[in-house]
C-alpha cells in the first residue's frame, strides 16, 4: 500500500467492499483493497467512481435555522431546547428520529441510546425498514434471531445458486462476478434467476423463471412440497413434528408441479427443472433481496424460502444457506444497535424483562422505552396527524423514498419542528427542514459498518471535513447534553462508542442464554487497535482469540429459539394468483438502476455514472405499448389515486405483459415529475412494516408535446412551466432534457429569455429544418447550448454532454449537427467508456458473444455490471439503427 493511502469501506451497497483511497492535490483516487475478504480488490462502477463524488460542491457546509446561517453552539442549543420543550410538554412519543443505513454503527448507537434510553420512546426507525425488515422478521420467526447465517464464500462453494427478487448483477455486482468466476471454473455449477423481469442477472443464468408478480409464495411452497415428495426433508434439525406438519400441509395445497406452473404463469418444464435441481443438489444457496422483502407478504415470502432450506438441511453449512442480501452499507449495523423501532440494542427485544433491566442498568437510566415505537410509514403518519411534533431526520431523504411520498412532503411541511442532519445541501427533504446540521460524508467520517455477511469493517477518514461538517455521533452527543443528558454521552471519539457497543453485546450472553450477536471480544480495544482493526465477522465472544476467517451461524445445528431448533413457519399462498393487470391498470414494479444509488445525491456527481441512463424512464412490454399506440422514447404519464409521474417510455420484452418497471432514483432535484413513490400506496407487511413498493396499479397514457429539446448549461436553470424536464450533472454543468407544449419556435424564445445573454451568439440549423442548434460562448468557454425539434428522434441528446469541460470554438457547432447515426448513444460500459454505437459496430463486425465484445471494445472487462446490457444487444442481434441526415 502506497504512502498516504487509506484502507476504508465503500459507502454504497451491503456487499461492503474494501477500498484503498488516496487524496492528493485536491484529487481523490480509489481502488479495490485486495486484502478485504468481502471483495478481494474488486469494485463495481459506482465504487470505482467514488473519487468523483468527494468534492465540496453541493455540500451542506454550516448549520442553518430557518434558512439563516448559525454557529454550531447556537444551533445545538436551539435544537436541544426545542426537543427538551417538546418532550416536557407533550411526552416522549411526541419526538421521533428517522435514521439511515448510511450512518456508521457508532452514529446509530448514540441515536438509539438517546431516543430509547434517555428520551424514553421507541420512535426511532430507519430507512432500512424499507429494504430488509421483512427478512429480519422472517429470520426471527424461523431461527429465533436476526441471524443471517452465510458467508460470501458460500456463493463460490455452492453447486446451485438461486437468485430470487435480486438483480445481483446490478445491485451487488461484485458478488455476481464472484458467482460467474466460480461458474467459469466449475461449469457444472447451476445459476437460476427467479424474477418477473429479464434482468442483467439472467446473462449468466442456466434457467430464468419469469414468474407472474406476486406468486413467489406459490413457487416456494411448491418447492417445499416437491422436496417432501422426493424424500429430501431432514427433521432432526427442526422443531417437533406437530409444528412441522401445518407448514407441509399448507405447502401441499398449492398442488403438483403443473398446478404451480399454471399459478405462476411459467412453463411446466422450467418449474420442474428448478425443483429437480434443488432436490438433487446438496449445496444450494438462495439469495433473496428487495423483490421478496418489498411486499405486503414479504415476511411470509422470506419464511417460504427459509422453510425449503431448513426442512431439507441446506442451511448453515458451506455452500448451503438462504442468504438475505441487504441494500445499504450498514443496514446490519443499524440492526445490531437497535436502530429499528421494534427492537432494542444488541439484538435484544422489547417484552424481554431481563433485557430491559440489563440495558437500563448498563445505560444507568430509568426511562428506557418499554414498548416498540412507530415504524417508518406509521412514524410519518404520526407526523401528519400531529402526534409527532418534532422529527430529526439523519442521512436520508424520506420526502422521496417513502411510499405516498407527496403526503410525506405535506406532513413534513406542516410539522412544527423538522431537523435534518445531512451532508447534502439540496434534497427534497432538506427543502422542508427548519434546522439543517452539516454532517460529515464518506471520506471524512470515522467508524464501522457491517455488511450482509456480518463482516464488520472500518470506514476511515482521509479527507478534511467540508466546511463546518461534524460527525453524526458528535452532533447527537452535543444535542443530548443540551437536553440535560450529559452523563450518558461523554464519548471522546468513535472508538469509545464502539467499545461501549461491544461491551453491551456481551452482557449476560453465554451458555444456553447466548444471543446471536456478540462482539464482546472487541470491548477492550484501545484507540490504536480500533484504528487498525481488520475486517471480521461476528460473533466474536470474549474469552478467545479474534476469528478472522469466515464464520457461519447455526453450523452446529443449534439455533436461537427456546428449544434451540429451527422452526418451519406455515405460510399460505394466495387462493388465486395475483393478476398482472386488473381493471384498475397495470402493475408497477420498481428497483435500482445500474449506475445510480438511492436518490442520486452522491452518484449523480460522477459524470461517468450519468451516461448509462441520463433520464427517468418506464419499461413497458411491446404488446401493451401496441395496444395503447405508444412508441419508444415518447413521454408518457403514469397515474393512479396516489399521484402521477411523467417520464420517457422504453419498450422492451424484458418485462412481462401487463407489468411496468421504473427506476426508483429520480426525484425533484433531477426531474419535474418522476417521484415513483408518489404512485405507491402506504401498504405494508403487517408483521415487518415494510412497504409494498412493487404492487402499485397505474394507468399509462401518452403525453402530447409540440417540441423537445436538449439543453447544456454551465449553471442551473429554472424550467417551471415545461411539461417535462430532467437534468443530470455533467462535467462543467448540467444537461437538461425538455418536453414542451410550445412550438419549437416559441420554446426557443422562452429559453432565450431564461438563459444568460452575455457572450457571442453562434447559430447553425440543419437543412431538413427538423432540428435547430444554438450556442453561446464566452471566449473559448461554452456557456450554454440547446437543440430543439418537433421530433425527439432527431435530437443528439446526451451526445454533446462533454462540451462544457473543454475549450469551445465556433467551428464545433458544425460537428455538433452530425447525423443521429453518428451519436454515441448510451454509455453501456462506464468502466471502460464503451458506448452503444461502439458495441453496435462490433456486433456488425461479427462479435457474437459477450466475451467477443469484450475483446473488441473492452466492454465488460471492468466491474462486469454491463455484461447484461451486452447480452441484450446480442440477443436482439440487430445493429444500432443508422439513418443519414443532411446538415449545413
């Protein structure tokens, strides 16, 4: 490792990849850490571009109260006095914290201690509620604890991997590439993808089961019934037979293979193949994620998967487990400290009298919350109703990410006190805050995170804080002191918090009473040992050496239930399959897009990550598009009783007829009307409280516009009154896509009034008259440029997005008005900067495989997350369309 390089951990998904970061001369460079056991030197395209996201532009730099800059001392005193006054006047449950899987474990620990221990309310919940709380509840029902048993190494040891509700290739690319690498070494290894969509994860799959949305329970109950018939059950690890039989009987009601196939709308041969492979394979790993969790039956779906693995003994062994993969870098760390409203610290639970006494004595409080608090959706309902009068939001953007998000925005606007601590100045949520507190971002903060395989890793600071930004734990401690709770928050640094957290995990935690989470061996780390701590998995109980190798929970056959045996949970599939289309419209699915993250506050700053998909879109099957006379690339409106969205249409047979798919990332900072969660009703799983983000019904219709435009500007613009706009940061400025009801001429006049008029005009118009391009430069620096047409197909679009970052000459305008056929198109490979056009040319030249495209262009040879895109281009087996247009 070179001098000045810092070992740290990626702040994106739950894989928890190791990063080597270096900051020199104002530039941050990153690479993968070859010694980190989660990733062994690999990074995905988002991780590779972390260096482009660490500049101070757009950061929240100083405290503000109602829009006015304040000192830290005044801001902290104000927040402390306001929270104290609310607590005294209205009681503990009038205050709430809404926190984030982006927080470090030390931040999370202090937030939970302050709310549950000292304020005395359970009203602290987290955005992790939105992505993995159903899996938590399923594990608790089956295993007696939130105990994800597996290791990433199991993905390489398995002989059969089943991905269900998980587009691993895009959402956890490093893990997907580990699977493909293992499969290349052992071609007999099988990969099955269960997903209504044909996703990028299908590229390397031996079998894709495109089941009808909402039929997962039917499929896994059918699998359990099939395993029973084939003599694959191993009851010695399970609870008594009386408890097992109801589960098996419910599974049998779904019928035989043919009935299951009919219910999920998949051919019998595919379902039979999955069942036979599972029964014939001893080492099976089923990976599940948001597609399973984000449902009003998410807990039952998780238990249906666990039932199959537990009943057949394919659990807790090398290469055999059911594996819940989290979406955020520290979702598991938040669970460890009690960041969910319905749990206590260190995996202790409400209702356990001994746990209450243990924690109260440890924290030296008599105000510990005794009842669960409000879960995320209910918490914001409480804000709307006036029950909660003060809310502190930390490191998350609920005005975008929660269901029925327009109502969430209204609730926050009416709340008497909204405090937001964040590192980003402008989000849909910070716009609604009374108090803004600048928090340190990745590269500035110091602490730990826990990934999906229970591996605790250090995030280390290598950057100076931006402006006056402070660590979240420090802000919380100072507010606690201002509220009069100083004796519990005298932490000198993150290491001191971690030691207390580790000590609490080991209290009364031995022998038959052992809880799954125990890191008490780390409670005696000094500051230097903490600073140099290597990544390691829990549990790490006191009394023995630290275990640095892979560990599996339940490997000895002992679980965390009272009887120390696993439980099968009876789960009933719907009486009839959920229809994809109903009289109310089409089913809307949502999920992550390859190069973006959450609400884009970080990834949108990296220019390379904006070239794959620069606009919000909705995917629709050709049959449905044809029935409604919709065409690819046009604007459409999605609507229902919750709200509406306006965005571009992409026609593809990757989605099922009757179903739509929309990325979740776009919001009011990046598009005029693309909040997908405005369309999502606040329907939740009754056990976990996790919202059903993938079950909305919507209408789709064309949006008529008279003109379209692409606009490149060195400064932000106000585009009120446009039917549609989206914007994306590019090097040197912003790229806008516009749809207007004005004529091209009138739109040009409107834009001319809104754009700065200093500089030299340059104008060039194509001979066809379909497309006009106008630019203004100040010397050799382009200030803005637009192209306007009545026909969106004639626009070059993102093809000139790099012009702001280089000297500009008037002669370049002639080259800008190139035929559309010469445009680069989408950037299919962000790592190697390989465009859609380059891939099309390689296919025309004879490249007929993903490997051949890699040899020709370099695409797919970086992080590998574009391999699914390359496979789609090969699947279509047609070159990129070419049309020649004369220009002046």
